C-alpha cells in the first residue's frame, strides 16, 4: 500500500464516515452475502465495515425508508434483507417516479409561462396605464387616510359603547355575587364559631374593611353597596360626542 493510500485510510478513520458512506457500507453487507439478518447481527457486522454499532439501527432504518432494504416480521423476530435483483427493481421504481415528477414539473412550467403571457396582455406600458396607476395610488392613500381618521373616533363607536354598557352590567352582577358569598361566609363563621367573633372581625378588617353585620332583609343591590359602594348600574356616557 502506498504512503498516500495509508494516509487516506487514516484520515477517513479519523474524520469518521458520513451518513451516505455508512449507508453504502451497510448495503455492501447485504449485497456481498445476499442473506437475511436480524438487527443484532447487523450491529455486529457494521463495525467491520467502519460503521459503529450504535448507529447501525438508524442507518438501516433510513435504507428501509428509501426502499433500498426490505424489512419484515417473522414470528417474534424482524429480519432485514436486500438482494441485488430487488435493489435493481427498487432503483428502477425510483427512477420512474422521478421521471414522472419531472414531466409534471415541465408541464406546470409551460402552464405558468402561458399564464404569464396571458396576464401581460392589456398591461403593456402606455400613457393611459401610467395615469391609471397614479390614480390608483392616490385612491389607496386616501383610503388609508380616512381609515386612520375613523380610528380616532373608535371611542364613540356604537358597538364599543354597547360593549362598555354590557361589561359594566357584568361587573355589577359579579360584585353582588361576591358580596353574597362574603356575607354567607361571615354568617356561617358567626354561627359555628361564636367564641371567635372578635378574632374573625379583626381578620375581616385586615382583609377587607369594616362594614356592618349583613342584613338579609336588605336588597341585593344594597348589600353590594356596603362592600363595593355600588348602588345600581352606572350610566355610561361616550367620551366624545360625534357631531352629526
């Protein structure tokens, strides 16, 4: 072996094999023996070809995915094989598929060229077309200007106004609901822990603020006003009035 060949071999071992080189090495195992293998057998044979056993599984699976290696389960074992005749048929199938895709791409290219020519008709450069484009640009600028001006009146938009009224109503109902919950909790605590009334009152003052004992004869809105200062749904007025 020449010194150059020895250096090339050492360099190849040092840098390791690429994925494509590993695939070629594993295919050589199948072509040379024309036999059937279990995965664990391939993991033992792989290092002899320079493919580490840890990567054999992924390399073989990539060959299976590309229809270069066949795989089948027989009983509880999974076998792999690749005969030269099968490989030839598989390559011919791949070639046929690629040729079909090429023809489809060429057909699509012709269609796009014809469409491009068709779209150019009536769009030739002319003074009338140039004036139309200038007018279109002016209309677009006017549209964006009016849209920006309309955005300044968004606060007075009827839909926004109705949404604010609905949100206020929901907030008011939520305040009453939580007021009922708090009063119910206080009543339950007073009933079940009368000896701890002072401690509970101190706790209420820390968490909320001092308010009278609940009166269940009071209206629901009045109970809510004790805790939140809300007596009824407040009127919502627009921020600005639009001059008609």
